[in-house]
C-alpha cells in the first residue's frame, strides 16, 4: 500500500500546492533575513561526524533528491536514513542537538512528546514495540551543511515529519506533520504527556468568536464523520481552492486571533525564523481564509483549515486507526487521534522555489 502511494505520489514532477493547478509567481525571494543558521549547520556537522561511515552513507542525499518527498505518517512506511533505534546514546544526543538548534523549545518538546506517545501506543497494543515506539524515527541530511549552498534535513516517522530546508540564512520548515494516537498518555511510562491542545482549543475559540453571518461563511459543513485532511503524504501537488471566510472580512480583534492561531504552528521554528515566517504570512493576510468542518460546541470533533498564498495549515480529529479496540465508536473521529499539517503553497514546500532560483543564478553540474 505505501509503495503504491509513493509511486503514485511521485509520478508527477513537483509543482506544489496550488488553488487551480498553476503556481502563483514571485511570492518567495532569495534574500538575507538577518537570522543566523550557523548553529543549525554546526549541529548538522556534529551529527554527521557522530555517525559511522556506513550510517553516513545511507543518511546523506543530494539536496535536489526526491528523498525529500518520500515521507509518510503511517507507522509501516519503509524509511531511509539512520533511525534513533540504531543510534548510540552519543548519536542520539547529536540528533537531538540538530533538532534543538533548528526548532524552538516548543517545537522540540512537541517532537519529543510525539515520540513518547508513539511508545504509549505500543504499550496500548500489547507492548508492540516492533511497530510502535519512541525511537522508530529516521533522520536524513540533504546536501552538505553549508553557510552558502542549499541543504537541509528531514525527520520521518509515525505522526512526526519535519522537512527543514536551509539556504544562507533562510529557512523553510514545510511540509511539517504533527499528530498522535493517543493524544494524551493516561497510563504507562509517559503518563501525563499530551500534545496539540492549544492548537485544538484556539481553533475552537476562533470559530466561536465569529458572528452568525461570519460563521455561515466559514463553515463548509457541520457533520464530521471521517478524516478531512487533504495535504498529507504524497499530496505535494494538491489542487485546493480557497474556502471559508476571508481574513479581510474579519474585525481587527478577529484578525489578531487568526494570526495568533497561525503563530501557534509557526512557533515550532526557532524564534527568529518564526518572526520572518509570520511577516510573510501577514503580507498576505487579506487573502487568508479560515474554513471549518464539524460542530463547534465544547468537546466536539472538527477540522479546520487556514489557507493563503504562502501557508496552508490543517487540523483534523481523525477516526481511530491503531486504537480501534479502545474506541467507543471505531468509525467516528475522536479527540484522541489528531493530525496537523503545515505546508507552503505555490512551490516552496521543501524550499523548492528558493532552490530553483538558486540554480538559475548558480547552475550546478550535478543538478537533477
């Protein structure tokens, strides 16, 4: 199943998420942000240095490799790179060092908590740590860590995918996938660990902060019976028109609330790069749309989407997948299975538009 999804997903050359199959031009530019990526480069070099030659050989890919696009949320997907499972403690420390240099404290905690909850999932499935576990996550490095040339890294595993592209002092951290089942560990080794509660609660507050007329515009449908995320694995060329209510039709207070909700996701990046990203988002605020599926009462299950020329965020309460045996209704979405996705539409997922512009200025002989 996963190999078929991969071959279908990669059958077409990368275009990016668009509203009509055509990329809107001139949205992204190579420029200096003034926010150093030097700590990320040094941490990547330290990580590579900590690996054995054999591990390094299977972990490093070309910066323009299709390996970027080969990620999948499901636990059974066969992944490349070196896994935390096979790393020594020293190597794990270097891997977390790379994540710590790249992510905010919030982003690092979210990532580590997802890994812990994957162990909880194993506990809830008769201690099945072959399929689920804290260390079943893989790291790959694309290109050579550099202060001038493009490069990046990818984390790939069940419910956690981070794509982190670097060019000079610019960073693109999409596609980004965060989720879990369960969302809260009620027992076991990591009891008390919980994720994505602010993203959930702020989304619900956003829809409930709209007037009746605004809500009529925002709501796509009120029934929520299945999974609604559209931009997950192998959907790099998703065609998705804007839907819901436009930010230009919101009050100033509601616009601020929407920006705060977007920032909840963007702040998984280091603070300086998150500020740069939010400036990009603000520039297109009038063309940012908020859409909703489901009920909006306390404790309800729902899906929401924030979509502009430069950002796509999806939050979805999903049907039970690996905990059907514990679900009240195995066919209905619940709050214990969440998927959240962030993408950069119009060709800049994986930093590909910046990479294209870089190659136009500096043709590379090995370019794919």
